C-alpha cells in the first residue's frame, strides 16, 4: 500500500496540484461567503442569520457532494 503512495509523495507535480486545489477551495469558499452575505443582507434583519447558516450549510454539502462524485469518477479509471 505504501509503495503505491510513495511516488506521489515525492513527485513535485503532485504537490503543485495539491497546493493549487487547496488554494482554489479557499478562494471558492471565500467567494461563497461573500455571495451569501450580500444576498442575505437584502433580507429583513430577523431572517439574515438563519439564511446565512442555511446558505453556508448547503454550500458545504454541495461541495462535499461534488468532491465525492469526482473521487468516484476518478476511481472508475
């Protein structure tokens, strides 16, 4: 098992891809927060906090679902 992972750990291209994916996830996460905050500020004050929580929760669920789907697709090959 470790023999199959070792080449990935020593490959600079794999590390560059990982860093790129992490940066993209952070940027997209911040983008989601800004978008949800802008939209929820248009609501009445008593609904804003609940709307933010629901929006962030749904964004997290969607991102995890998409990542799981990508992992499944990669596993097919």
